[in-house]
C-alpha cells in the first residue's frame, strides 16, 4: 500500500493539512492495511510530525479506539526516514542519511 499525493506532498500553503480529515471508519480501514505492510517510509518532516504524536498518543483519554490502535501499529512497525539532516531517529526507525 502506498499513500502519497501525485506531486509527493500532502500539505498546502504554510504546511496546512486541515483538509486531511480521517474519521474512525476510514482509520479502521487504514489500520487493517497498515498491519499488512512491512514498514513505513517517511521524509524527515513527516517523520518528525508523526513522532511528535504517536509514541504516547494513547495517553490521551479522548482518543478514539482506532487511533489508539494506530499508535501501537506505528510504534511497532519498522520505519525508514529519508533525510539530508537527520542522522538518527528513535521509535524503531532507521534514518537514511544522504548528504546533499
């Protein structure tokens, strides 16, 4: 399963992702798909965004069950982050560093 926009970007002007609305039904579907994949691949900015939320997301008492489930999937899944600046990362992640 691959999820990326045609131009490789998800965000609008000023890094706006407010258009990105995923309800619980769609997230349950995504969770099924993610469980069947071997790894997540991210660029640095997306990885840092994900790493700022998912490692401890289930501590939020208002988080829905599908999001709690995704937090576990995200933590457990091997991750690869491609970056020119990041040389190491936590959370079961391999940083693939390339100098410009």
